[in-house]
């Protein structure tokens, strides 16, 4: 019996150990990995090399910091991901394939981040897993206790079933001996009493079993269910969430924070019954006009205070007394004209302060004194005309400073000298006229500087000296007329430079010499008439060059020398009559070239020489009447060509010679009388979309490849005789290629705006068929053809 008991005890001890292992926090079945599947997959891969069918261009951040999603190259022969790290596209040549593993722009660019200090992070707890582990521990504990109780109960029962041994003295035995047994031997009497068994009542043994089971049940339920529902309900009733009577509250059990919401309640004063444990307080959208002294005196735990979109005009100097833990204040969109100089002295741990969209006309010199922990200060869209030179001297930890939308006309030399940690400075929309030297000298960690929409006439040489971390500089919408050789000296890490909408008349050869890592240069809407020789020579990493609407009339042959990585050149709105021969030679990665809305009248044979990698060419809205033979012969990678709104007449097979990969051809609103009478299939084998609307065509030979998807023919002068019978038959047979209704983009509309047009093939002759669609002409009309 004892042997069995030992085995039973050993079994339950092993069970407890197993339960403990299974219930260890963080260990789940899903975490186990079954080996062998990876090997199986590898074994199934064939050893023979299959033809290349597609490439995947990975998603990336472009030079403007915007995310471009991934896409797959598998259209026609365009099976390779090409281009640059910051501008990717599909191409047909393996030799131009981009090694995407060398690119680093898959994560958010560091220059887009303001580098804010990390917020307070509590250790995240997985409540579901904790509850599961607790239940496992409790069950294992109950099993162990039940096992021990069972063992001891069994031992007790076994003992009660044994013969009862009474230890009597011989004297006692002699006293109770029956008189008739006086001659009986003493030893026999002793033996008799030793053999007397204990007498048990009929219900004694079952009662003991029930008692043991009840003990086990009580212990088990007390462990698994520590509190009954009734007890839990009573506890909730005893400890309700504290809250103001006029607000609503929410308690976050996960992070132990009490949030109180009093937004848009038409309050005329701050509630006085707010619980001291409040962590965040929303009082935005109310009607009180002032904050009295110690308005939040009991809220010593307050971290976040929202007072925006109200009618505040005055704030008492001691309004925030007692808020030593306050980290975030929102006072934007009120009617504040001035703030007391000591109003923030009771909030030394302030991390962000929003005061934008008020009516502040001045800042007290010591308003921000002592706020060494602050990383965001927004003073934008007020009426500030001048700032005290020491206004920001205590803000050593400031990362982002917004001063946009004010009336600042001058920046004191020492204004930013203590802001060594500043990452972003926004001065957009002020009245600045001159950017002087050394104003930004101490901003060695600044990454973004916005100076757009000011009245800047002059940027002195070395104005940005010392800004070795600058990535983004925006000077758009100013009045800058010239750029000095040393204007951008020392900006070795600049990625984006925007100078659009100024009055710049020319660019000197050495202006951009220190900008070797520049990726985007915008010079649109200026007054640049001539592009000199080698003016962009030092911009070896440039990917986007915008020069549209400058009315450029002359460009030297070497104007774009050195732009080995450029992907987009925009010269829209220029005034070239003809393009110089080999003007774009030496641009191996050029993807898109914009020459639309200009003064071009002729395309010469050598105008686009060397552009074998070009994918899109925009020549619409010019006055082009002549395209010399072989003008596009080098453009073997071109997939889209827009020649609409010009004055083109006859188009022959020589016009499009070399465009074997052309897919989109737009020729609407020209004066074409014929289009490739024969050989379209051979000259343009990959053509998918052809727009011939609003020309002077009278007939068309539908010699298209099977790749053609859409053919637009409305607005021509179709002669409905035997010459158009092939077109009629083709249109009836290929109704999806020449549909009667077509959705297209309207000229000048947004890209996502579409309109539905009628794709008619209207007869102009013979007179009896005038106005009738060729597809609706009765077949008997062509019976003699």
C-alpha cells in the first residue's frame, strides 16, 4: 500500500512540474518552428534556369520623402526594374537593371524626422497571456493540493480500518475482568483486549469521504475564483471612477491613467470638482475668456491639457500653479494677445507648447525661461513683428520651432544661438527681406528650413554657413533675383532645394558646387532665359530638375553635363524654336522629358540623340509642323509620346522609325491627312493606345498589331467609300478597340477627373451619308468595292 502511495505522489509531483513548464510566461505553441519545410522548398526548386518573366520594383521613399509603393515589371519586354534609387521604372534592357540592394531609401528618411525625444513608455503587458498563465498556475496548484489531500485522506482511511490497539495496564485489565473469569490467565486477557476492533457507525466512512471532497472543492474554487461576481460588483460599487459631475471620464487600466473629457460644454469657467488623479484633461471648445490663478491647483498628476478652440483672452500668471508634471499644453485658436512673462514658470517639465492661431503681437523676453525640456514650440499664425533676442535661449532641447504666418521682418543675429538641438525651423509666410550671414550659424543639427512666401530679395554669401546637417531648404515664392557663388556654400548634405516662383535671371557655373548630394532642384517660374555651359556639373546625384515656365530661349550643348543620375527634366513653357543637336546627350538615366507648351516648330534628326533610356517624351502644345526622318531613332526605350496640339501634316513610317517599344501615341488636334498608310504593324509593333482625334484624316488602313487596345478617331473628315471599308470592317470586328463611348481625361483637368466622349467615325462624304457613323452605314453601300 505504501508503495502505491509513493508512486501516486511521484506522479502528481511530475504533473505539477509539467504544468509549471507549460505555463511559463512568454511560451506559446505558436512559437515553435517545425524544421524541414525550408529544406523541402529548396529541394523542389529546379536546377534549370527559366526565362526572366518579371521584376519587382520595391517600395521606396523618393527625394521628396514620399512613399512610392512597389510595382511589378511584366508588360511586354519591360521586365526589369531600372532607374535610380529615388526614381524607378520598368525597362527592357537587363544592362540597365537597378541593383535595388544598394539602395538605402526603404525607411523614413532621417531628415524628415524632427527627432523628438521618445515619449514615456510603459512596459507593455499582454493581459490575455497573463490571464492564461495565471489560470495555468492556479489549475496546477489545485491539482497539486488535491493530490496531497487525496494522499493524506487515503492514509487516514487506511489507518481507521486497521484493528484498534488499546494499550491497557494490567491493573486496569484486572479491574474490568468478568468475575467468572477470575481463573483466566492474565496474558489471555491482555491478548483479548488487543484484538478488540474499533466499532464504526454505519455512516462514519461515507461522511469522511464527503468531508474530504468538500475541503478540496472549497480550496479549488477559492483559488480559481478568488472573488465571486457579487464581490466584484460590490467592489465596483465601492470604488467608482472619480469624475467631475459636468464631464465624462475614462480610466485606462492598462496604463493607469484617468482621462477627463469636457470638450464643447459651453463652460464659462473651469470646473472645480476635477479629481486630483486626472492625467489628461480636454477643455477645448468652451466659452471661458480667462484662466484664473491656480485654476488647476489640485491636478498635480496632470500631463496633458487641451484648451484650444476657445475664447481665452487673458491668462493669470499663476494659472498653471501646481502643474509640475504637465508636459503638453494646447492653447491654439484662442484670442490671446499677450501672455504674462511668468505664466509657464510652474511647468518646468513642459515638452510641447502650441500657441498658434492666436493674436499674439509680442513675446515677453522671459516667457519661455526654464523650459529646458521642451521639444516643440508652435507660435505660428499670430501677429508677431519682432522677437526678443533672448526669447529662446533657455530652450536647449527644442527640436521643432514654428514661426510661420507672422509678420517678422528681421531676425536678430543671436536669436537662434542656443538651439543646438533644433531639427526643423519654419519661417514661412513672414515679411523677411534679407537673409544675413551667421543668423543660422549655430543650427548645426537643423535638417529642414522653410523660408517660402516671404519677401526675400537677397541671400547674402555664406548665409547658410554652419548648417552641415541641412537636408531641405525651401525658398519658393520670394523675390530673389540672383544667386551668388557662395550662397549655398557648405551645404554638403542638402537633398532638396526649392527656388521656384522667384525672379532669378541666370545661374552661375559654380553656384551649386557644394551640393553634390542634391536630389531635387526646383527652379520653375523664374526668368532664366539662357542655360549656360556646365551650370549643373556638380550635381551628380540630382534626380529631378524643374525649369518649367522660365521661357528659356537658349541652351548650350553642355548645359546638362554631369547629371548622370537625373531622371526627370521639366522644360515646359520654354521658348526654343528648335533644340540644339545632342542637347541631352550624356543623360543615361533620363526617364521623362517635358518640352510641352513651348515655341518649338521643328524636331531635327539629332535633337534627341543618345536618349536610349527615355521612357516618356512630352511635346504637346507647341507649333511643330515638321519632324525630320529618324528623329526618334535612338529612343528605343520610349513608351509614351505626346505630340497633340501641334501642326503636324503627313506622318510616314520614317517619322516613327526606331520606336519599337512605343505603347502610347497621342496625335490629337493636329492637321494630319494620313497616318502610316502601310507598315504600322512593323513600325509600331507594341502600340496599345492611339489618339487621332481632331485631325484631317479621310481614310485609315487599320494595320495594327494585336496589342492595340484603344483607338480614338472622332473629329476627322472620313470619306465613306471603298477606301474606308477596311476601317469599317475592323471597327465592327474590334468594337472594344474602337468603342462608341470612351472615358478619357479632359484637357487641363485633374488627373483623376474623367469624362465620357463619343468616339464617332462620322462621314463627311458622299453627301447622302454625311453625318452618319461609318459603322452604321448599310453594307450594300460597299457591295461594289
